[in-house]
C-alpha cells in the first residue's frame, strides 16, 4: 500500500470508563479523520466513549465487547466478515484485544491488528498473554519506554514489533493564558494561589494523597482545584470530610474544555501511584499551558517530568513529600517560573499531536507492508 493512500482504520475499546485512554482514542481518531483516513470506533453502547464520540466528531458503532465469551467472539467475527474493507484494527483494552485477536484468526484476508498498551502494569507472564502480544497482534504500541522494556524482557515480544508513542496533545489548544481572567470567568478565588489536579477521579491518580498533603500544611494562602469525575468520587469526598478540608478544595466535576481551568492555576499536581500510568496526557497538557508540575515516579511519568528541570518528582503515596514540594514551589515564584518555562518548551518540542499521528500512521502502513511481503 502506498504511504499516501488513505487508510480504513478501526479502533476497538471494551472499557466502559472514561480517562486518558479513551481521550487518546478519540483525539487520535479525529486527527486521522482530518488527514483523510476513514476511521470508526467500535465499543459497547453503554460505555462513556460511545456517548462522547460525537463531541469529537468521530463515527462510532455499537459492538458487543463486554466480556470474553463465545457470544461476543461471534459478534466480533460477524463484524469482521461484514467489513472486509478494513485495513487496520487498533485494539486498546484486554477484552477487545482478545476478541479481535482470536476472531481475526478464523477468517481469511483479515485486517492487521495493532495493540496499544496504555498502562504500565506488567503483562502476566503466561502462555496466553505471551501469545496475545507476540502473535495475537501484528504490532504493539505503548505509551512509554518502560512498557516497551517490560514487554520485551518479561513477555518475549520482539523489539521490532514494539514502539513507544506517547499521546500527543494539541499545543494550539493547550496554551498559556491570563490567570486572572480565567479565574474571574470560572468564579475561582483571585486572592490566593491555586493548585490543581485535572484528571479522572480514580484511586491511583492520588487525589486522596493530595488531600492528606493539604491537611498537613500549616498555611491557608492557597486552595486545591479538582477537575474531573470518576469511580472514586465518593471515596475522595469521604476523605475530604474526614480531614475537614472541604472549604479548601473546589470540586468542579467533568469539564468538556479543561483549558481555562488549567490556565487559572499556579501549580499542577498529579500524585499518581501504582503502575497504571503511561505518560499522562494531563501532565503534558499542563506543561503546554506553561504550568510547573509536581508528580511521582509512577509508570512512565518521568519521561515527561524531569526532576528539578521541568518540575518536581516525589515518591508515590508520600503525602509529606508532596506537601513539602508544594510548599517549596508556592514560596519560590522564580523556581515556579523556571519549571513552567522549561516544561513549556519541552511540550512544544516533544508532545505535539502531529508527532503522535505521524508515528501511528507509520505503524499502520508498516504492518500492511509486512503483510504484502509475507503474502509474496
């Protein structure tokens, strides 16, 4: 296939939730559509991504991807047989990857399968998982270099079938702004500094750690802003009540456009823990908005935040270390400015969405070329 020929790309997603993974799928899909490719997303109709695809202008189709079952396998096989013009299926979660991996092996002239691994959790080291990543997919894309290393060393995936492609962001949309005007527009305080987390309310994002840090800080000249919604909302609310810090945290829920909320902040924090993170989009977005960042060593975060160069890194689940880092940056305006500028320059150089789209196009074309070589 010629590299300038439009592709017929399908993304599959069995997850019902909403977070960076789902945002990447829709953002990438929209970008590929703008480049002239044909793109669709297949997902369960009850999922959040199905509901929000229209906000991104991305075509979406309902397919039964709820579980690893014969009924869902047959539904996927039926869909593949009815859509023989598809070039590439890009799978994103465990269930849809298994369904398409197995179903595609039962039909002739199948589409190429690219598996995107978004999280840093090590893949189980067993025969079934090894098959899925070695043979069940034609290529594996990860969101961080450490995930590539793990798949190669633990699961025996050949390095020539692996590539790290961090999520790209729209550096024309995520831009620095007027902090005072943003706060006035959003009815946020203008007489104190604001520290924010813009992320899904999930346990591993560390909102509770941020709450514990706030409770330990003997100062009242700043507030937290939590932007996002998610499964851990009730647990986070309980933590806020337990620590009696409700009046210090502005919880604004899901926002379709998070740019003005970032522009209103003095400091961005993401105290993630566990191994679920790739390179979080929200960190790259914050850097593109020229915000200094405090985060942790979780996942592949350090591929974005260089400690004491573009921000600060603290140990996961260490609320005291997080409190100390926040105190330091709130007190040192020049240091905040230094990190903000360094992070901004890195975002412009490393994170633009076109970099991601270029590299994903290259992967898609390469697996199709490999198919032609093998056929010959």
